[in-house]
C-alpha cells in the first residue's frame, strides 16, 4: 500500500491544481475535494472511514480503526458533509501523527489544533456527535469519490484524489505541465506575445522542446 518514494517525490513537487488539471484532461470526474481548508503538505494512499451522526449503540471501534492505519497513509473521513466535529479530535489526530500518518482529510471538522497536516470543513463545528459506521470502503468526501488505496495529495491549494492505477502517469503529466507553465511565464516576462503562449502554438512548443530537452 505504501507509495514508491519516486512517485511520492513527484507528487510532492507539483501543485494540487496541476494534478487536478491532469485528471480533468483524462476525463476523471469527482477528483477535487471542495470546501476544505488546511495547510502543510501530505501525499499518501487513502485509508477511509465513514462516520454518521450518533444515535446510541456503537458497532464499530474508532480506536481499532485508527490503530490499523499504516505509516504514510492519508486518513479520509466521510461525515456526509455534516460539519460535525470528529470525536476525540485532538486525541485522534495526535495518535495518527504518532503512527506516522501523512495527514487527515474530512468534510467534518477538527475542533482542535494538531501536529498533523489536516484539511477540514473550515467552519465552527455544528452541534451533534459522530460515530464510526464503517472503514476500508469507498466513501464520498467533500464531493469526491475516494476508494481505499487511492492516492491523496493535499497542499495549500486544496486536496485531490488520484486513482492508484493512473497515479504515476498523472504525476508525470503534472510535472511536465508545471515545467511548461514555468517556461511560458518566463517567456511572458521577456515580452513574448500571449497570442503565442496561451495556448502555446506549434512554434512555441518546438522552442520549448529545443531549450529544455537539450
């Protein structure tokens, strides 16, 4: 389940926006998690939890689910966009950090600061309580479909989820796109016309290839 270090480095080197654009070009829907805020950087395979508003007896152990999270994973918690605070949020985040989790993503709320990279609903927690209803299953979080083992990338510009079977191709495409964008920015700063840069015409792309592939 662990990511290859080369893939992790490639995904860490590009923006979430670049990855989302690469996914969109491939026609992959529901890849960007919307309405979340966070900081830091996290890249890792998804471990999924599904929580629902509490109404009494608990049949699933949150403690056991947290203790099963492997090092390097990003925990994705689906609360049905409830905005409710995760139960024992500070303790949960601290334990995940101690286990070496890369981050936590939820469309609920984390009521306390933690040393873990966290993206949440960014609003004051609503009144109510949550309980664990399932783990290790496909979930919907902040408008995106997340399957266990998908690659989750979080950064200052948001969170994106990438199907595992295309993660390497998407990473390479995003790295190349970001390299091209940087080169085009430099050309614009030198005075090149936007008519040839947006989108880059054949002559511009040929010049880019000649200058960067040498």
